[in-house]
C-alpha cells in the first residue's frame, strides 16, 4: 500500500513539471514562428494567427498569394520543436 501511495505521490509531483515544460516549449515555438513570419516579405505575418499545442502549429489567416501561403508553412516547419504544421491560411486579396 505504501508503494502505491509513493508512486501516486511521485506522479502527482512530476506531472505539473512535465506540463509546464511543454508549455514553455510551445511558447518558444510560438515566438520563433511569429518572428519568422513577420520578417518575411512574402508573408508579412500580421494577418496570420499562430496556435501551438504540443509542438503542432496551426496557421490561420489570409495572405495575398499562394507563394505566401506555402512560404508561411515552410518557415514554420524549420522552427526547432515543430512536429507538424496545419496550414489553414487562405489566399485572398486582403
């Protein structure tokens, strides 16, 4: 019984730390993706929303060209820690 209680206690102590680490990784990914998008002339990140969950980045918003849409995805894929990119960007005349 003590062993079970010790295991449960250890899990209870370690789980918040693991969740906190993932949040900080996602925050870093978010910051780096935003910087890449804002600084690239084909994308100009202002009209693109970035969401990150467990290393999966979702891009939403609008760009003027298909080239900009593809560039946003490729820039995002290059960020360390990105596991997958879900590209929901629409091409419009803004």
